[in-house]
C-alpha cells in the first residue's frame, strides 16, 4: 500500500470552484494590491479581465503581462482600463478608428499590445502612446 493521503473529493471541489468562473468577465482594480499570479490564473481559466488602473500602468502590469502574452492572451489599455483576454478571445478595436465613433477620439482611446513586440520587464507594452491601436 501507499503512504499517500490523497483526498480526491477535496481536489475535485477545488477544481470545480476554480473552473466555475471560466469564461466570465472579471471587473477589478489594478492598484498593486492583488497578487499578479491571481490575474494570470484568472486569464488561464478563460476569464476576461477589465481592470481600472490606479497608478502607473507599466509598473502595475509588468508582473503579469509577459505571462499573459506567453499564453497567447491579449492586453489593451482603453480609457483608464486594462482589458486582458485569454487565449482565443480577441479584442476587436476596429470601431475605435471609425471617424464617426461618437467621442471624436478615433482610436486614440485604445492602445493594444498583441504580442508582436518584445516587451522587457519594465515596459509591458500595454500602454502604447502611438495612435494606431491595431498596428503594434
């Protein structure tokens, strides 16, 4: 016999809890108080994050942005929020470049990092200052 004391019922319950929220839109505040691994886990479970940014975006997102990009997720800064999507969920920003888009900002309200550039530890690439949201 084995010396393992493994309770599979407890493990199944924890897995059910973790995956129960899969595919949800999670609203939160990006202010440095939430463990970055929690954001990564949420995206890994299939959730989309909409995080209100309170502070320096590059500094706050650096601990998890690279992990999200490596799993083929997307990050986009949009009007004071960081939108983070899991793999297979694209952020469609085509309507932001429509000149009749309502607020006259065109696509200046959104900055995307679709993983095409190499971001170092301090520049997550999520906060782009150029005006073409889809061409980074």
